[in-house]
């Protein structure tokens, strides 16, 4: 069946769900004889001002949307480097602390496509000034005999992130066994970050030395945000009969590690239910440990 979309990209559940949703809309358009207007030669635009869905079709569409949301959220948080790379992930021009052949010094780095130029910095009363007369060059490729030793560049900065914790481990309490919860949540994280860029050469079979740069980042700080949690008789010691998703305020401390474009960390937090059933909720003010992912905002 050809719906105008390639079938070779439908291997994952999220992609199959998106294609299913597209087919539902197209079926509705055909059943109601809706005119199809093309925005360009490829993508159709359906006008459905009075299109009504049956209960079964609506349930199928909701199921498709739910299948899409979680993979899409994970893609946005952990794969956002596909859209743009953060300056903290890339080795860019700027001032760094360099450790090279056992010596530490403040340097200015100029990153070019084929070479990295390192200038020592002389402290001045107004601002640091690079010494252009003494420059150390790390070329993308060198003769094996001319390859320079490992050099480490580091810098510290304020870290502002959007943090989400998809997995929370809750300790046993009030007769409830330990749990691993997965709920929608988001927080703002503020901390201090140290980024290290390890520049080194590795040998090739052609007796050449190729340069590579490995990024390592470490950050520790505080977070605060909102999320949801299941409220039911079990989590309220049978004091609340209804079941619903309650809004919670989460806060705590987190440590984040970045290796190249991958960012993850551990969080220790506390939750507070924000409605009148807070006095019954078994996890009010109780600590949890979670796996967190961050998206750098600055």
C-alpha cells in the first residue's frame, strides 16, 4: 500500500504510529470526499472542517499519538544535538586552562578547520592578552615523529539546563514496596560546570598521526520543577478512593556527566503533592533517586 510516504523508514514503533496517524487522516478525507489541496508538489493539505471520527477511529488515533509522544520526548531531550550543537560540546575559540607536558597555564585557543592554535596569555591590568609571538599549533594530521603529546584544555562556567527525570526509584514506605516510577516531569537546573577537552594524536597504518578531541563535562547543582504522579488508594493509605494524576513540585540536587554529545546524570530529590490530598500521600517529603537527562540552555 502506497500512501505517498516511503515504507522503508517505518521500522520503529514511533514511525509506524506516525504513518498510521497519517493514514487515518487520509481515510477520513476520502470518506468525506474532502478536497485535497497541495501546498507544493509533495505534501497534501486536507481541509476537514466537518469531519467527525467514529469512536473506534478516535481510539486508534489516540493510541497512535501516545506511541509517538514518549519517543519524541526522548529524541528531543537526548538527541537535540541533531538540531544544533551546544558551544559547551564543541571545542571553540576562547580562553582555557591548558595542561601540557606537566605545565599549567592560561591560554587563548583559536580553532580552525585544519589546525588548533594555542597562544599563551599574559595578564594585564585591563584584560588578558594573547602572546601572538609564541604560538603552538596542533594540525589535524602530522608526521608520526612530529605528533605532540596529549594536551588538556579546561574551563568553568555557569550551567543552566532543562532537566527531565524519566526514571525515579522510590524507597519502601507506609507498607508500599520499593517502586521504579516513570512520569512526565521537567525542571530547571542551575549549577557549576567544568568542561575538559582532551587533544591527542593516534597513529594510522600509513605512519601518520591524526588529531582527535574528546570532550568531558562535569556539573553539579540544584533543580526545581513540576511533574505528575499517580494518586490512588495505595499511595494514600486508602484515604482517597478516586484515582487521578496529581501535580507535584520536585526539587533536589543533581550531578551531570557529559561525554562528547551524550549527557546524563543522577538526581536526589523530594516531591510535594500540590493539592489537598498531600497529607495522605505516602511520598510527601520522601527522598528518591533518579536517572536524569539534560538539555543545555546557555
